[in-house]
């Protein structure tokens, strides 16, 4: 298949950023279909026909639809020429998949919760949250349990059930990164791989929320060095910066700066 792939994505989505990063590292040109998830465009019938979950990203290539960001990244690596994003040996590939599996199963859910507690709750409170019934009406596309959890995040912030556990989960994974980087500049082997591509959006989210302090100041020097290497790559800006809505980036940074002192106090 020689046609350019089409990527349905949004600037603030960590999963979409991961795929943009993989495409950039693979030197693949792609056509953009921007889905404004802030406006609910992911629930439009035409998009739901492509992705019944109503999430981004979705890749369409040669008329075939590929969903799930980690699956898309492996597809990109295998379907296109360019630098290999997986090690050549089976053990190396297994190690990469342990990182990508952990991201999908643990770090991504934690990231969603962390973003809500650290940033979104402040925006919602400033705008006026109203009653729980009004909040339910505004978030009717989600399940009741998810909406109740978000309501607790709005009301209680870091004191909400499980909130600080999400912060600790992040810290645990940063610790694992510090160990993995003891023998190499990259998480698996001597070259950037899908393991690094999988983790990069989640450190980028911490940075977007003014939480670089979790690794700066000699706390996690190898992670800090890894993050600087990631940011220095020419693929970083096209994947993470250029598509991010400027107003949202400023809002998340300001909200994160408001939340960081309390997070730092609880970490100590």
C-alpha cells in the first residue's frame, strides 16, 4: 500500500501524540483529520462508524481501519520503511511490549485521572460546576461510575478516592524508567523504540501540568536526561507541540502550577 495514511486525532490526546510521534520517527507522511474531542466530534456518526468507542486516534491506510494507539504504532513500524522502532531480537521486542502494555493498562488511566485532578477540576470550578445532576447532564456520553468518579475529583481534588494513588503510580513508573536507563540512553537497547514512544506522551503530560519537579533537581537524573533527549529530537515538536491548542496548553500549565505545591508537599 503506497497511499498516505490518514490519521484521525486531537492535539491534547496522549494516545494520538504517541501515534504522531511514531509516524514522525518512521518518516511517514500522513493526512490529518482533526477530531475536536472538546466539542464532542468523536461522537459524530461518521466517526463512530470508524471507531465505535468514540476515541482518538484512528488510522486509515489503504481503506483499512486500524484502531488502538499501541496497535497503530506497531502497524506503522511494520507497514512503512524507515528506522526500525522495534529491536531485532525477540527478547528486546518482548521488553518493548512490556512497556507498551503497562502504558495501556495502567499509566493511561492514571494519566486521565491525574489530568482531571490537577487541571480540569480547576477549570470546571471556575466556570461553575452546579449540581451533580447538572454535571451528569453535561457528561451523558460516559458511564455513571465514570461520572461519579469525576465528580469526586472536582469536589475533593487530591483527597478524592484513589487520586494520590494515581500520582504514586506515575512515580513508580518513573522509578522503573530510572532503573531501565542505567545501561542505555533508551528504555530498551541502544536506539529509540516503541517503548520510548509509548512513554513520551505521559512525561509530556506531566510537563504540561507543570509537574517536571517529580524528576528535576537530581531526583531522577536518568529520566531527566532521557526527557531532554526526547525533546531534542526533530520529531518532538510535530508530534507534541504543533497540534496542541495554545489556549488549552496555557490553561493546563496554569492549573498545574496551582496544584503542584500540594502535590509536592504530599510527595515529601
